[in-house]
């Protein structure tokens, strides 16, 4: 049994919200702390269940983690890293934990990590991670659901990624930091979280140039040292509140945001008649009642294109926009899990291959719905804010993976959401 959210509509959301550190930045940074035997301090860490799971995995490998409640920072002591096998118990919980494979290989010479299974949004293979590690000299074996990698030494190489995978770029960057010689990685991912990881590694003594462009050069070093690193703000959490402002026709001021990272989301909101302005401390997102929110077409793409993680949230917005919108998902093969649930709330959506055709309706209706994954759940939660009547949303554990008590934050802006503990 999981918790449930009981959501009633309350009208426009208004007020200030402080955006947490980025989940997708902190998870690879935590994996990267395994590259050094010295203590690392990671600041601005969001207290998410995914972060707790990653800490559990690190601890199971012999790396201690300790929260500093006063500062919200996390101290990782990987001096005692001694186990080179990651337990399925942890890797099965979150796919990002597969990222420990590169650091363990680089530091211990071998690693055995369970193959992350398929998940709700697609099969999500790891072939690009493994091709990269093989190019650096690792032997790779796949038996009984585990990937084993080993190498007496890693050697820099030229690596061309078939697709700019975020995770593969991170895996290779981490392993290559301790390889002998230069690695040149081409067609890599350029997400802000990649730059954050490179900043962490460079502060620890790595020599990485070009992160944030499609070619990254890494000159391997023998050892990395402990660092104190502050993770970037979460652009998807920020985007979630931007859509909450748009959907409820409200006025929300976001602080601790990087406007540059939000350009594709801001551009799309402006296209549908939502105002986004930079302030001295953040971003203000608001609706002018004299303007209708109108339909728009969206295609998800690797950064700096429109983020796939924002797709379900925009679908909720488009569900009541004036006109017909087409959302095309190009990054993951099965990321329309929220559609059936939105239709239960009265949305008019048809799936045609990788596209969803959305006819805006005047108003959604509250219903019993189920979150299938993190962002699908957040999209349903926002849709419920304006639906007529009560929505009962189950599967809240998915939402807790990526948001620090989203219901509390939304309630502080005027929403009416109750968590019913199972
Ligand atoms: C990361 C984010 C996730 C986001 C995604 C795309 C984290 C913890 N998660 O996931 O929130 O939705 O980026 O922005 O940062 N692929 C392969 N082979 C591989 C690796 C990936 O074919 O070895 C494919 C995937 O199946 C998918 C696409 O590449 O279709 C993008 O995946 P990737 O960029 O690797 O996403 P993640 O790092 O898993």
C-alpha cells in the first residue's frame, strides 16, 4: 500500500518557492565521490528518496555518508570503499545507481553491478556506458543479470557516442578522469548536470575541458582529492512550479534558479501566453487574465532542446489549453504513461506512435488516478490542481523520488493537497 494525495482545486497559486538542488546533478556527483579516498562535502543536496537510496548503495560498498542537518550538506567518506559488487537491492531501486560502475572500476580495477531492469518509461539500455568503458580498456562480462567490468589499467581513448546519453557521458567522464592519457569524447550530452559533474571532478583535481559542448577532453590523473561542492538548482523542479503557475493561472516567484537552464521551458510557456520575467532573485511566472492559454506543439530532445522530464507536466497544461497541441517524445520510447490517467480526468488525448494529439477541453474532472513514474505522477498532481472536484492520486512514492514534499510546497502557494499515509 502506498500513500495517497487527496487534491481539491483552489484557484490560482501565488507566492514564492525556493528550488532545491538538482536530483540529476547530485546522483552522479555522489557516484563520483567514490573516485577519491578523501572526504567530500556535497552542499544543496535535496532530501529525496532517490538520494537516500544512493546513500544506501554507497554505504553498502563501504563508503560512509553523513547528513549535516544544519547546512543540508552530505559528507561522503569513501576512504573505506572495499566492495566491488553493488547489490541488486539498491540498483533495482534507482537506475542512476548504475553510475557507480565507472568510479568503482577506476578506483578498484573491477566492479560488478546489476543490469538495471526495464522501467516504466522504456527499456533504457546501458550499452553506451559499456562501449565507453570497453574503449578505455575494460573487459566486460554479462552473466546472471550482472555486468562485470575489470581492467588492470584504464587508458584514454577516442570515443564517439551513438546518442548523446546523459548517463553514458557521465560514466565515461568519471572513469576517464583516472585513466592514463587523454580521452576525447564526441557527440556527448551537454546537459547542465554534465557541467556540474565536470566542475566537481575538476575541483577534485581532474582535468576535463569542454563539458557542456559536444566534445569533451579528459586528461587522466593518478588521484583525485576530496572537495566541497554545491550542486546546481533543479531545473525540472523549477519547471514544475512554472507549469503550476501556468495551469492554475497563478503568479509564482521562483528563487534559487538558473534562468539559462530553463530557456526551452520558458520559451514554450511564452508561446502559450504565460509571462516569464527575470527578477533580481529569480524568475516570476504569471498569467494575464486577459489572455487565453493556447495550444502549442512540443518535441522532446536532448538539451538544449525541450526536456523529456517536462513532457508530462506540459501535457497537463495543454489538456486545458485552447486548441490542438501535438507532443512528440523522441528521447524515451514509452513515456506517455500518464495519458490513460489524464483521460480518466476528462482529457481528450490520442496517441499516434511517438506523438500525443491533445484537444484542449474547458476543464478536467477529479478522478482516482495512479502515478506510474516520477514525472507522470507530478503531471497528474498538477492537473488535479485545476480539475473540478476531488482527485485521489496513488503511487506517491514515485513523486517522492524526485521532489522534497511537493504537496507541502504547493500548499504553501495556496493548493489543497492532503497526504493520506497508508
Ligand atoms: C537522465 C536523467 C533523466 C532524463 C534523461 C534524459 C538522471 C539521473 N536521469 O537519464 O531524468 O530523463 O537523462 O534527459 O540524470 N540510451 C541507450 N544506451 C545507453 C544509454 C541511454 O540507448 O547506454 C538511450 C536511452 O534508452 C534513452 C536515451 O538514450 O532512450 C536517453 O537516455 P540517457 O540520456 O542516458 O538518460 P539517463 O542518463 O538514463
